[in-house]
C-alpha cells in the first residue's frame, strides 16, 4: 500500500505543478507564447525530477499509467501492481486537478472554465495548433514510446541510478516542447483524466485518445526495451 500511496502523491505533484503552471501561471511564466511553452515544459520535467529523487526508492516514481504499462510489458511489475499503480495515479491526478480548479475559481476576476479550460489535452479546431486527430494520436504513441524507452533504459543499470531522474525529467521537457501545441502533451492517461473530468465537454469526448494512445505507446516502449535487452 505504501508504494500505491507514493504514486498518488507523486502524480498529484506532477499534475498540480505541471498543469497548474499552465492554468494558474499561464502567460506569467514567460512574456511570449514560446517562452510560456518552455516554462510549462520545465514545470512538468522538474516535477518528475523532484519525485524521482523523493519517492523513487519507494515506488519507482512511475507517476503515469503508461510508464507502469511499459514496466509491465518489460517484466518489471505484475498485473496486480499495474492496476494498483494506475488507480492511485489517477486518484492523485484528479485531486490535483480539483485543487487547481478551486484555486483558479477563487480569484477576484473569477474563472470561466468553458473559455479558459483546465489544462486539458485535446486536438482540432480552437485547440493549440489545430492538428487533426491522426496527428494527435501519432504524437502521443510515438512520444510515449520514446519516453518509456528512456525510462526503462535509464533505470536498467544500478550505476546509472543517480542520474536517471534528471535524464527522465529532461526527456519529459523535450516531449512537452514539441507536444504542447499538438495535444497539450499527455503521454500520461492520469494527467489527462484529472483535468478532463472538471473541464467536461470536448475534453471528455476526446479523453479516449489520451488513454488509449499513451497506453499503446507504453506497451510499445516496453517491447522495444525487451528487444534491446535481448539483442545485447
């Protein structure tokens, strides 16, 4: 149970500071859109680094059902733990999104979630670069697979463990720098579920992609890692 709770706390931190940087700080992170994207990207990446070095020894700091899927496929965890991790990661993300919504709503000027959203993922008209669904799906599968390969590779060798958290966090920054204008960058079903539950509407109707595509990418990453190990 301790590792499940650690995953809930870690995912809470990831969503609270990552999504919170977009909702609560937004343009305040940078004076231009490109700088804002950079700031939000680093908020997600640094959150992962912080959790990797604080709860990594307890649960591995997956913070993401897609990462747990990759670990399952790679043979590093069993089905029971995968289910437990995914449930508690999602709970942490929902709590974080709920607190962000409460904070955003309690300002002098108010907060229109229909107009401003809650950092939810999406695609199509009036979202980011207005990419079509196929582009969103391809990005989420490919980016998640790359992320999982890096995570599994960085944590495979015990002598590389001290640097693993930093490498993983910087990889997430890289993914966000490209993906924010495509989908808002999910690569994490829990991160997508939390905000979508509060944003509703289109966010909920498009949520399936941000569950399915990252899980496919996670499984693919696990397969690629196993293939690399077998080849070596």
